[in-house]
C-alpha cells in the first residue's frame, strides 16, 4: 500500500470530522476548511491508488516477460531434440533435404543481377 493512500485516507477522515464539527457549531469557515481537507485527502488517496495500480501493472508485465523468456528456452530445446530425433530416424532423407536447401541457396546467391528496367515516356 502506498504512503499517499494512507495519508490521503487520514486527511479525508480528518476533513469529514472537521466539516461535521463546523456544521454542528454553525461555523462556515471551519466547515469549508473541512470540505477542502476532505477533497485534498480524496485526491491524494486516488493518486496513491493510481501509483499502486501502475506498480502492480509493471510487476505483472515483468513476471509475464520472465515467464515467456523461461518458456522460450524450453521450446527451443524441444525443437532441437525433435530435429535431432528426426535426423537419427531418417539420416538419408535429412541429408538430401539439407543438400537441396544448400543447392537452392547457392543458385539464389550466384544468379546474375538483372539491370533495372528502362522507362520510356511516349507522350
């Protein structure tokens, strides 16, 4: 709980008491001062609640990010193990697949560049 919430609640309660005392005694100035103190306490309490909510949201975001990071390592390990098992089960197919991917990449990298098209304006 934030310090502003505690202080705001105390000011709010003191303002209510002061306003009620001013109303009971018929003193308009005391009554008005009590209402002002009550309003200031309410605002400070709301500010403390907003700070608490922001802190809670930040902590929740950090916890979510930490959990996602921890899960990503497990997912990567699981994928690596699945690939290793596939290669062990079918080494020839894996070798042919890797060779085909390498051949396709080689063709893409050694292909001559085409010149940019020439634009002609017939007007």
